[in-house]
């Protein structure tokens, strides 16, 4: 995948398929420490010990297609840029994926489409709460779809709600220099 936002989308879609009702996406860009960290945590079904041990095997999948390339590709991208990937999971409690990248490493894929990614997730899964935190060089932006849902009477594809969420995401990311 040529943009890290696509990895975020893939992992979040896996969380949705695992029955998550809440997905937290945290991104931290720290140029001073030469570190980019992606962390996705969900409250889905979680993985057993054997599933967790097999999760980075590209020929393992819990889906019918029998290949699971998302996590192995993310792990490879992280390792190629001087970082790594860790997984934590407990059955019935959820899963956390953390990927670390060398921020300035030439092999690190870009992170450019997070507003669009969050929009796809929020409107594609209105039944799931999404909490998104993006921190860049000490400046912080937070978005919570549950707050929007409470004010709007739910997440629906109303043009005014789509525009409001898009503006919130784009303005917030621009404010911290992450757009």
C-alpha cells in the first residue's frame, strides 16, 4: 500500500469485521525523535494465542480468501523504515496494533489521506464509534464520531453532516500541520 492511511483503513475494517463497537486510531508524528507511530485499538472479539502468533503470516487468515496480507505488509513497511510492529490481543477484549516508523526514513510510506480515511470509516460504519487522535510535533487534534452522533441524532449520510465532519477533520489536521 502506497499510503499509510490505507493501512489504517485496512486494520479498522478488520476491527469492524471482528465486531468492534469502538475503534480508536492514534497517530503521533514526532520529527524531533524521528518517529511516526500508528496505533489502532478496538473492543472486538480479540484473538486467541494461536491466532495472534499467526497474524503476521501472509498465508494465514480467518477469512475465506486464505491470505492475510494487511498486517504482514504493514510490518514490512515499518521494518523497512527502521521501525517495527507489535500486536496485543485478548479474546473478548479486543486487539491493539502498534506500528512504528522512522519518520525521516526514505522508505517510510507517506501519510496523506487521513481525513478521507476517517470519513470512509465513519460513514461506512455508522454503528461503530471512532475516536481519532493525531499528534504532530506536540500539537494535538482529536475527533470523536460519538460526539457528532449525539449532536446530530446519529451518523447518517446527510449532506450537512458530511460537510461538517469533513470540515472538522480537514481544519483540525491543517491546524496541527498534518494535512
